[in-house]
């Protein structure tokens, strides 16, 4: 009877040690993942900062291109009138 009690206590102790070891291993992996996520976040913020200029610049380019389209229409009309002469 006492042998069964001793073996049960040893089994519970071994189970506790194995679970603690796996939990420590999982904690290390999660720390590594957290560090990687931090690096990714830093990179995304850097890209966001560098790309912030694109929006206003694209608006200025579109405004300039709209003006060019209007002038090209005028130039096409003038070319057609010159070709008809």
C-alpha cells in the first residue's frame, strides 16, 4: 500500500516537472515571437512614415495632370483647325 502511495507521489512530481518544463519552453517561444512582432511593428511604422508623403504628392500630381489634359485638348483643337486649312 505504501509503495503505491510513493509511486503516485513520484508520478505527480514527474508530471509537474514535465509540465513546468513545457510551460517554460512555451514562455521562451512566446518571448521570441513578441520580439519579432516588435521588430515588425517598428518596420511598419517606418514604412508608414516614409509613405505619408505619397498622398499629398499624388494630389498635386493629379492637379497638374488635370491642367495638362485641359491644355492638350486645346492643342488638339488647334491642330485639327490647322490641319483643315
